C-alpha cells in the first residue's frame, strides 16, 4: 500500500473513534442529569400536600380559599376526584352541578391545576388525605397571627408591596405584576392576568385574612408557584402585606383608569420635555446650509440685492 | 528621511476660462451611474461664490480637516469619543440640497404632449425621485447666474475684507469673478483616510493617489465629514462612498487623467514630487502662517544625490525619480514658488496647487455708465480687482505674503516678456521688476514657456506605473507557463 494512503486511513479511523467517544460522553452526561432530576419526584405525599395544596386547603382546620378536605372521600368518590383535581376548569365547562356549587362558595375563584401532578401522585395524595382524616390529624390553617394590624404593619406592607424593602427570601415585589386601589397616581403593575392584577378585592375573592395568608405561604397559581417555590414569602411579611390588601379593600374601589391616564400624560410630558432639552442643547447642530442661507438672505429684505445693480 | 513619491498637480487659474470641459469629461467617464448623479468629482467653482457643496470652506459648519489640540493633530469631525456618541448619525454632513438635487428634463413631453394652444415644454424631473421638481440650485449656481448676489456675498473667503475691499470686488455690476476648478487633492495628510472606521480608504504607496476600496466601505460616511474639501461623496444607490481616483487606469498607462487631458485652457499640470514623509506630522502642526512654507519644505530636490539614494533605498523606481526631475509641478511649486495649496489651514497638506489669478482692473463705474480702461493691462497687483486678502484667504491661510510673491512674479514675467517681444516697455524697468520679484531672466523664460507654450508632453510628466511589479507581489507570472493551454479541438496529424 502506498504509505501516503496508509497514513491517511489511520487518520480517518482515529477520527471515527473520537466521534464514538464523544457520543458516549454525551450519553453519560445525559444519564447523570436524569439521575439528578429523579429525587425531585421522590418527595412524599405530605410534602407535596404542604407545598401545593395547603395554601388553599386544610384537613380539619376549616375552610380557606378552598374547602376543608377532611373526609372528602365521603363526599365524592375516588373516580370523581381523580377527574376533577388535574383539570378543574374542564368540569366547570362541562357544567357539573357539584362543581358549580363549589365555584359559588369560592367566590368564583377557580382552583389552579396543581403543578407536577401524576396519576400515581394523585392516588398517593388522596390516600394521604383519607388516612389523615380517619386519624383525625389536623393539617394546615395555622401560622398566621390573629392580632389586629398596627400602623407599623401597614408601613412595612407598603414598603414590601412597592419593593422599597425587598422580600427576605428574594422574591419579586408585588408591584411588578399587581396593583391595589390605594397605590397612588401611577398605580402598580398590570402583568398578572385580569382581574387578578388588581388586588383591591382579593380579600373577598379568596375568603378573608386566614385564607389569603395561607395562600401567600405557597402561592399555587402557575406563574407565582414557579417563582415563590424557590423564594417563599415569610409569615411576618405575608401578615404585613395582608394589612395593605385589607386596607385597600376597606377604603377604596377598584384600581381605576386614572393611574393609566396619569401614566400616559406624565410619559407624554416627559417625552416633550426631553425633546425640548435635546433641541436646546443641540440647537446649533448641522441642518442645512444652502436653504438656510438663501432663506436668511431673502428674509433680511436683501438690502444688498436691491442696491447692488441697476438692472 | 523617508522619501516617497506623490503624483501632484498644478492648476493655473490665470488661464482657466471656466468652460467646464473637465467636469463633463469626468462626469461622462465616472459619475454617470445611478446613485452618482449628484457627484462632481471635478467641478469648477465661481469665486467669489459659495461653491459645491454650498459653503464647503466653512469648517465651523462642516467640521472638516484637522486641528491642533494640545500639540496633537486631531480630526475636527470625529474621534474615538465622538464616534461613540454619534454612532447612528454622523453630524456635519452636507444634505442633498447642499450639493443639489440632480435633474434631467422630461424631453419626451415635447413629442408626446397632446395638441394644445401652447408650445409643450420639457419640465425638470428629479434624477433621484423621478418626480417633477422646481430647480432651486445647481452644482454651479453662481455661474448659472441663478442667484449670484446671494451666493457670492456669502463666500467664506470674504471674511476679514474691509468694506472698501468688498466695494472694490463688486464695483462693476457685481460681476467680477474667477474660476476655481477642484478635484480631490490627494492630500499628504488626508482626513478621509484617517477618519474611515473600516479602513476602506488608503493612500497608494507608489504614487500617493487616495483611493476608496468599494469592497471594504461600510457606508459610515466619516470620510465625507472629515474631508474639508468635500470631495468624498456618498453613492445613495450602492450605499458606499466614492471619490476622484485621479483616473488611475489612465495614469498607469501613461495617459493624463480625463479632466487634465480635456482641459481647453491647458491650465492643468501633472508630475511627480518626492517628499519627506517622516516630517509630515511636524509640518501639519505648524502655525497657520508657516504652513505654506512648511509644506514646500517637505518637497525634496529630485536632483540631490542624497535624496535620490534615500528614494532608491525606499523602493522608489528609477523611472519615477527621473520623472520627478522633469516634473512641471516641482517647478511651479518649489522652484518658482508661484503655485500655492488651497486652504492649507485645513492641514491635510493638499497635493494640488493653484497659480493665483491676476485680475487687472479693466473698467470702472462713472455714474451709471461703465468706463473701460484697457490700457492698464499691467496693473499694480495691490489694486487688482480681486483683493489680495481674498486670495490670501483661499491660498495662504489668510496670510498675504505668499500670494503677493506669486502675483508679483507673474506680473514681472509679463512686463519682461512685453519688453522682450513688443518693446513698448523699458527693458531696464522690466529687469528691475524681475529682480524685485525674486526672479531671473532664465526663470522668467521658464515660467513663460511652461505657462504659454506648453504641449501635452510639457504639462504631463507621468511616471511609468510599473504595474508588473505590483502584480508580481501577489501572482507568479510563470505559474501557468507549463500548464495546460486551450490546445486543439481536433489535433493535427502528420501526413494527408
């Protein structure tokens, strides 16, 4: 064999080997990543209940935003529950009379579908609720003080809501997505879907201080859940924030359109002011030479033009 | 000493008749394309006048050229800091209106118009938008008499003239003028090259022609703002800038550039200069009044053995050195000192020089009549129609000494030739004027010959370009010598 061709072959084989090695390596990394992800599923039903259900439901501690789940297995059968929990909205659309009754008692607030719920997990949860109900153990419903709000609570709440004082665990301030009627001329954010962005009536919607406090301890809606799972709101912070919402519910109506108009007018004024400032600072900028020159001469009445020649 | 060669030019303004043949020759060859309609790489301006683009000499508005800041030379228009703040918009750029909106006429209308009670007319049509326009200005509006009182009165070179001098200039029906043809000056310290962020502009090593690489240009247009002579133009169709290329394809084949070749008044001279590039920066920083002399000092004597040796060591071809020894530009600029750079205060060190024009007073006003006095052809240069100060603003950075020297010498040569050929002037007087003008009879003969009796071969001393050497740097001419040629389609066979 020609030595040149030979060495060329060798190089090619080496290249193939290295490609295979790279595939192996990529596969190994993939397996490792999956293995790391697995423990997240291994949490038990109690933890799942705490993280995903307890913001609206208790077992034996009374109603929050959603009904008390104690002995729920006696009220509805397992098949019905397994149909309802993963997709509550579908049951409402179908017009199930029991669900419509539930909706009424929840002030029209639809239960958000729990995140990361599999069929086996649902069975585990339902088993858990059944077992705990029978054992008479109480889950949820505590943790928030019953004392009346003080002025200090309100001041702290305003600061937390507006982001002047950051939340202890690093969660975003409420104002980025929500507004309340008492927030002043600019209002707050409107990123959250309507009507939730306006928190003025949230007290009524979610059923009072206790329900809302529990709700804040682990917000269940998809967007908030994703954010506050990692950065939960502390009970003292939740208490202070509740004072703001309660004050808003007591003192004012909906966050109306005036803040929006103000926002627009102030923005417009700012833009005009900016243009005036730039126009003044750069008033000597290059515009046109010839046209300005001719216009200037003509405006001056052009004494030089008329007195120049006799023609 | 870093000796380099530069193809330089002299325009003899005393001979320019303002026929614009140069402009047309250039236009027909180079700027008759879409996007270039408004460009005049060569244009002829009427002075006093505002020129093209309007008031291009006013660097307070256009910020072209260089300035000395704390002993450093910096561009007026741009710089590392300025470019960041103006990255989306170059300030100081002439608008289309400052050049002029190019137009043609709707000639077809003359043939196609429906029958009516009037003669059909050919109305002006914009060559940019294709729509009917009202012509407001042109590339030489002064010369078209389209608004001369306005434009002439706003010539930036009128700055510093006394009311009497202005009166003297505009005395007779405001109609005094001379012509000022302009092309790219192919400067020694070009602002356009320095300003280009893409490195598209370069000054050719072999002959100093400043060129713009169309493939590298990214349309930043910094060159347009930086060139104080406004001789780089933006092609709105290609999105790239363009400029005078000194007809390098012609120069490389031994022909004069088209505008030089076609010049009716024979005012244009072209030749090689050897200069000392190591002193460029030092000279460009000199105070205004020393700039003319400083630039002249850069130009080296091509007959000096030391200069020749240094030139050879720098790779300047022998043929170029020989060409430099015969250069008419060298004579006008360095030997006779009658050709001066335009607006040297812009500090780009232009390599196009002008012999300032004589402007004898031929007539004066008497009441409403104009009286002619043609006998005073050999006038006193101090009382010429165009004030010395005006020419000094144009050719001497505001300082009159060099302009006065050049005009005095020209006048002395005229007196001397008159004494020699006609004899109605006293020869001793003529000789004395020569001496006063720092001129010898031999020099006067030389000036006379090159001014009045110059042929093509006297005006254009074009060095061989040695393109073969440049090509050999990139390609081996013998590479394909033994390769496969076209061969036969059907090969020849021995026998029948």
